């Protein structure tokens, strides 16, 4: 009896030692991979920051109105945002590779799934970002054109354009991520269609006078209007 | 310059048959099929009356017109065979050359073609005229060519008689600002008619700027500024009454601002090394009377102009706040709230506003095209203020006010230089 217990304990001890002996090197490998990943990520971050600084991306971002969107979202400037993103993406990638070395049951499958999902996340972020830039640029274009043409409600026009582009961008982002695809498409179609129909009815029925004025302005005789302001040159 | 790329085989053939010339007059007949014959007659008459001994050529740039065939028939051939003035015998053969551009030629393409032709033909004096100008006369053509050919000037800008309430953008912005910054008091940098020497043509032709939007729209101002900043001799010549129906002259104020102020700001950017060191402005030699003002009645809706200023400044507040200095912006917001009768856009505020716009254009704080468009409501405010202030002013009083504004632009030039050189930080 005593012998059996001792043998069992010996076996468990042997297994534990064997497990530790097997796990420790893997754990060390994981740590090494993570540290190397940190160094690589830091190097990439500084290289990218320097390269983007040379290309004056922040100025382009300002020009397109993207910086304003980033500031509104309490995010850093474009160069900093991209260099920080590359740092985290690289390091997280190395951490996941390191974790897979541990050969923990079930974890590897989850990691590979996460890796497969990463490109879609990137594309989704890109779509959202481009949507923000385009919405900002076009809404400002519309605001300036409407103000300078003397339209009665330029801000409504500008915000409508911004709203439509944001809705479109968010729908595309969610579809890219595969979040309730059918629901998103249906919701977008319903919201967009209803908004357009609502605007058309409001403009045609509710704002008959405004519609008439607009048509007269675009299709009527413009000579009289031009004479109201002095020739600039 | 690669003429073989810029000039078509047909045009090269025509130019080679012409040989060297003394005088060249260029024009773009695009969208001017109805008036091109009048322009050609005026140029021909000018040659025969004023330049009997000189070798002359007319270069007509056309393309994309429905009536192109008709224009082409009028634009080519030997001049002497077509028009002969009684009692005047031309001692030289004159020529017409037509450059057909595929598609409607922009002002930049038309000028580049004319410059290339001038360079190839070694023309000594050149002029560009607008066939759409209803008041083009033989004398005005001669007035553009004579200072270059006889007095050895390199750039001739026109001077006009015009209504006292017309040309306010030129009077309140383009002229005083360009005079203060580039140190040369040329009144009409933006015009469809001007003259230049062969030397200046060669210099401009070899510049790598022809793809720029500003050059495509209004190349004449850039040419004038190039002449000023390269120490070429510049002068002005009186041409008579200003025609308002000139080709390419947009009537939409936003389009005019994009073409003129956009080009001026672009020139500031391109020539910054020159104007940042430039001293006080110098007077420009003028041939003929100085520009004159008439008092014909005009149909101006002052109330509408003021309302567009007021609504524009209110609606564009976020855009203006990113362009203007906070102090300038708050001053503008304070005058917006004034009653129409009490409203005045003071000259020092106007100058600071424009210098803020120029500096923001340089730093590209927002899209540059948007920036220039955002100036339209403020220009309307200045226009309203001008119309009210000078409703009873005599031409002499208006001229004195114009001189004071020019002085204000010069006085505040250090402000622009400071803002221009300041580093703009991207806020996180």
C-alpha cells in the first residue's frame, strides 16, 4: 500500500518535472519571441514615423480634413496614428505567435481564426477612415458652394451629405466585418431609401416655393442676377 | 523647350514658312468665332498703320469650336493679300498662322503655344489680345506693341477707362496686394490683353509650371509677376474703355476668385524667395493717360450683397476660424452683427484678413481651393462697404482711397511675413 502510494507520487512528480521541463523552454521561447516582437515593432514604428514625416502626410491629412476628424475623435495626428498602429499590430502578431508556441489546447485554433480575421478588420478601418475623409471634404464643398450661391439652408445641405456618406461608410464597414450582413444591408436600404423619399416629398410638396425658386435659379434667365453685383475685374 | 512635342507638324510647317519676325500678335479664337474677324481686321490695320517696315505675324490658337472651319479659313494665309488699306503700302509680307489644338484650349495652353511660336520665330515684341473684346482697336494693339518694340520694355500691362463701381476685385485686392508684395504698381495684372518681349517669352516658356492649375487659368498674371521678379522692365499702356464681354472672363464671383486670387496666392508661393526680400513698391512707367473712371448708372443690389456677406460669414464660421487669426476672426464677427447702415469693412481689417488667407494658403491649413472659395463672403462685405463709402465720391477721392489702401497693404506686410514664416503645428 505504502509502496503504491509512493510509486504514484513518484510518477506524478516525474510527470510534473517532465511537464515543467517541456513547458519552460517553450515559455522561454515565447518570452524571447515577445521581446523580439517588441523590438521589431518599435523599430518599425520609428522607421514608419520617419518615412511618413518625409512624405508630409500630416499636411495631406490636414488638407483633406482627416486631421479634424481625428481631433474630434481625440486621436493623435495621422503620422502618429499610423506608426502606433503598426507598432501594436506587429507586437500583437508576435505575441500571438509566441502564445502558439505554448501549444495550449484550443488556443491555437482561436489564434489562427484571429489571424484570418485581421485583414477584414484592417479593410474595415480603412473604409471607415476614407468615409470620414470623403464625408468631410464633400460636405465642406457643398457648404461653400451653397453659401456662395446664396442658398437659404447651406448647413442642412452640408450635413445631409455628411450623414449619407457616414451611413454608407458604416454600412460598408459592418458588411466587411460580417456583422449581421443581411440586417445591415436591409437597414441601409430602408434608411437611405426612406431618407431620400422623405427629402423628395418634403422638397416637392412641403417646399413648393423653394423648389420653384431653385428651378428658376438654375433654369431661368441668369442675366438679371449677374447684374446685381459689380464686375470684379 | 521641345517644340516637337508642343507644336504640331502642321504648325511647325506654317512657322517655318514664316521665318523670323519682328512683331507677333497672338490670340485664342476658341468660342469667339463671331468676333474673330473683327479682331483680325483690327490687328491687320494696326500693322499697316503703325508697323509698315516690320515683319509681322498673327498666331491664332483655336480648337474645339463648331465654327472652327470658318475661323481657320480666316486665320490662315498671307495677310497682305487679304486687307489693304487705301493709301498705305506695307513694305513687308505679313502672315497668319493657325494652331489647332485638339479640344478647347485653356488660357495656359493657348499662351504656351503663342510663346513657343514667338520663340521659334525670334519675335522681338509680342502681344496677346482677346478676339472677344468688342473694343479691340488698331490703336490698342499698337499701344501694347510699341513700348516693347521701340522703348525696349519687356512687359506691358493694359490700363482702361471703366465704370467707377466695376473692377472692385482688382481695385481692392489684386492691385494693392500685388503692388505691396511684389513692389511694382501694375494695375491690371489680370487682363486678356498684354504685351511682352521675346526675352520674357523665352524665360516663361522654359519654366516648369505649365501643368499648374493657376497657370492654366490665368497665365498673364504669372507672366507679369515673373517679369517683375526677374527684373525685366515693366510698364503700362492705356487702351481705352474696358470691355466687359471679354472671353474667359468669368462673371461668377467664386470662379473669378479661384482664377485670380488663387493664381495670386500661387504666385506668392512660387516666388516667395523674391517677395519676402522685396522693398517698397516703385511706380511703373505709363504710356497714355492713367486709368479713368466713368459714372454710368449701374444696377447693383447692395442689400443682397450685404446679406450674402452676413450669412456667409455666419455659415462658414468653422472654416473661417481655421483660416483667420483669432483676433481677425473675432473682429469680423463683431462687424457682422452691425446694422446695414452702420457697417464698414475697415481697410486695416481687410488687409489683415487677406494676409491671413495668404498665409493659410501657404500653410495649406485646409484644401486650397476651399480656402479661396471661403473668401467670397468677405469680398462681398468689402464690396458693400466700398459701394456705401463711395456712393458720392469723385474719381479723385476714390483714387486717394485706393492709394491709402495700397499704403495699408505695405504697412502690414511684416504681419504677413511673420505669419508666412511661422511654423504651423498639427494639434493632437
